[in-house]
């Protein structure tokens, strides 16, 4: 595991995370938001700095939230979600099932 300092431009924060490989510029990564929701981030920059000890170079990432994600952890397309319609559909039994013969889950 490689310990990388991630500098988050969206939240103006820094944290050290462990990765199996150093992400490249332009790649997307998933990070947990302060409210516990996972969100997509784009890697803007990757650089290395020499550590205070030995001949070791530490990787650093500069990330920003992916366009289309919202800071609240919800996509913009769900902002106008109709709770009454969803309730009516659940009560009428219009929902997906993974198994054709499974009992429907009712709320």
C-alpha cells in the first residue's frame, strides 16, 4: 500500500489515504464526503516531494469533485424527486425484483 496525501480542492481539506497504485492525472477516484456519502473526484495533479527521512519520495494528489456530482452527495437529476409518486408506485406493486418468483418487498 502507498500512503498518499490527497488535497481536496472542493472541501479545502487534506487527508492521507492508502492506495494500491498512484492514480494518474485525469483518472477518477471515489472519496467519502464529510457526511459519509461517496462521491466521484477527478485527479487534477500528481507530484512527489522528498520525505523528511531517508531517500523516499511521497506522492501527493490534487483532486476536485467531478462535474455533475453535488456537494450534498446527490445527483442534480434527483433534486425534483416526487415522494408522493414513489409512494403510490410502491403501494401498487410497481417495483423491480431480481427473482421472478420472489415475494415483493412492501413498505
